C-alpha cells in the first residue's frame, strides 16, 4: 500500500479546452486528469445533459474514460447560462450544473448540501448594468467517503460564491458535512484569497497553495485545500490543463 494519497481540485470549466481554441473537449480533460496520476479528483463547474455541452453527462463520460468511480451533485437544475431552479430536494435528474468527485477506488457513501445564498434565477443579459452584491447562482457542497491508499478519507468539494461574505458563510456550511472524526479534506474553487480563510475553520488546517488562476498566467490563489487529521507533504499545481484554472494537487498521509 502506498504511504500517501494524491488529492486534486480542478475547476473543469464545463469541459472547454482553452488551449484548443475554447472548444468543448472532454477527451482532453480526461487526458489531463489521467496524467495527474491522482487518487481522488474534485471537480467544479461540471455540466449534466446541458445543450451547451452536447447534452452529455460529463461526469459519467469522464468516469467511463478513466475507469473510475464518480458522484455528481447539482447546484442548480437548468443552465447557469440561461435560467435555473435551485435544488432543494432529491435530484430528479436531467439538465444540471454542479460539482463532482472522481475516485480510482470505491466511493462508500456520499451526500450533498445546498449552501446559503442564491436561488432560482436567470443569467443577466450581456450589456446589462451590473448589480453590486448580486449573485443568485445556487451553490452546493458534496461530501464522499472515499477509499484511498491511506485508508478511508472524507472528501468535501464545493464551488463558492464570488461574494466574500457569502462565500465564507458557505464554507462554514460545507465543512459541517464532515464527520466528527477521521481524516478529512475540503477542497475546491473557493473564490477566496488565503487571508480570508484565516480563522474561519479553526479545527481545519489551511495549506497555502501556489496561484492557480488564470491558468495562462496564474496570479490568484482561489483554489484551496484544507485538511483535518491529514498531513500534507506536497502542494503543487499542474502546468498542463484545459481550463482557466490549473489543477491543484495535494499529497496526503495519515499522521503517525
């Protein structure tokens, strides 16, 4: 058994390949994920059966290409580019947008939670005046109990609001998905700078990562890894990807 496991957070940008002219290219995304040689990959900005991405279930396509286990949690039903409904009930299937977890090894259990803020809405039309503090997009967190080379780890992923005061509230809600004890990792596109996380989750350790955004000239640290009862021995970005975010990798081990 390996002594470490590699966890990754990666904003998928719904499968667009910016290095390939901005076209949809899930095959390139699958190659990127395979090249990471990771054990668990948390994805954000994932489509399911949306017309803009060919009506496919992107998580199912990626899982099949990799031969991995996968779970998807909708943040909204409908399209983030058009109109949507916030998901307050069991997932009915159909067109949706959200987050996912891919794993080489079995996923034992999983659950989702709608995060505070957002609601039913419609994307503001191009050219319309901006409304400061306006973010109607629903957000969700997905937690899964995942088998890894270092044992079972509770992995939580989320994609938070770009409004810092709302994002911090959402982060606290996402962390409550973790069990009371045992190794945990919370990772995702948090849309928050490192300084904003200080003191937000006192029982979690925040690992300051290299810049991940924008991928072509990274200068912003908005993708993050937080852990509890896990030791992080390496935190690095992957220079080759398809999205506007670079993948962020963390090598983790169980202390002792």
